[in-house]
């Protein structure tokens, strides 16, 4: 009999969970209902890909048939199944199209949220591994301490300048650059708490942080069709899996 090890595979199991770190309704990770698992060899040559329900993956694990003695690099990417913004290339790079969510508002913005983890493994036999997925995106919040925006009456527009449009989860590096504009008219009743103070959300956006972890932003707030406030912000710190809160008098007229 020809006993060639390379012709055989063993079951390697992974049990992924989302580590959202924040338990509030905004940013709790509940919209990430789909898991993409992309497998590469140790030189990042594409090997295989599968897409499964995130709840099923968490409850039952993800089973991969891998070759003993071979080394693999594996990407676990959790996203909203119908988000339409992310593309995972066969080199492991994840790209984002922010324009998909330009008018998503608060109702849709959580569908842009995503989580990921990478695993490097040399297969020695059947195994099971726990995998915690974390947010590769920065969350940028705009909020007012005194005045709540009114849904259907007010409109907030935020342009984030120079955010990254591609991310390599294996090296945790971002690349490319674009401006991303988001509009909000469906404001939430939930409040943001920062340093013990409650703020009214005006806008919330997700973006890949550039290598510098600094961006500029333009902001405008309208009453009906009339813009009553504009602001520009420079060198805003943005970090993957962290929140940046821009708070102050940003709703009422100047």
C-alpha cells in the first residue's frame, strides 16, 4: 500500500467567539452573523475558503481538513452577511468600500462592524483551538452633551479623511487611503458615556485606521435643508478596536 502522508488529512477544529469588549447596543458585535474562514499555506498561497453562519461556528466549531506536518495561516473574519462592503482577496488582504454605507445611518452602521483573528498552525494531528475575534476597525463617535438631534428633522454629515481602505490581518497593517462620508438622519436614543458624562449620539462610524493612526474630519449639522453648524477636526487619534469620542456643542447653532 502507498502510505503517502501528504495524501491524508486530519480534522482540525476551531471554536471562534467575538470579543466585542463593549456590551452596549451600539458596538456589541451582534450584527456579525457570518464567518469567512480563509486558509493559506505558510507562504500565503491560497489553500481554501469556507463561509458559515457565525452562531453555528460558535456553537459547533469550525472543522477544517488539513494535511499533517504542513503549516497554515488561517483568517477568521466575522461580518454582517449582507454588508456588501468587504472583499477578502486570495492574498488575505481585506478591502472595504465605505460608499456602501454612505447613507446607512445608525440603523445600518452596525452592519459595517467586523471582527477578525488569525491563527498560524503546523498540523500534528487532530486538535481543537479557541479563537477570539476582535475588531480591526476604529470606531469614531460624534456626540453632544446638551442637545439631542431629532430624527427626521436634523441631518449630520461626517467626512473622515485619509482612512485606510485595505487591511492585512496577518500583519495588522493598513494600506491605501480614501475619504469616507457618512450621513445620519435616524438618531438613536442611546447615550454615550465618557468620563462620567452622558452625551447624545450624533454620528457613529467605523473605519480602518491608517498607519499614522491619525485622521482629519469635516462635520456638518443641518436643520432641515439648512446647515447650522460646521466644524473641522485635525489629527484625530484612531486605533483599531478602540473608540474615539468627539464631544461638545455640535448640535446647536454656533
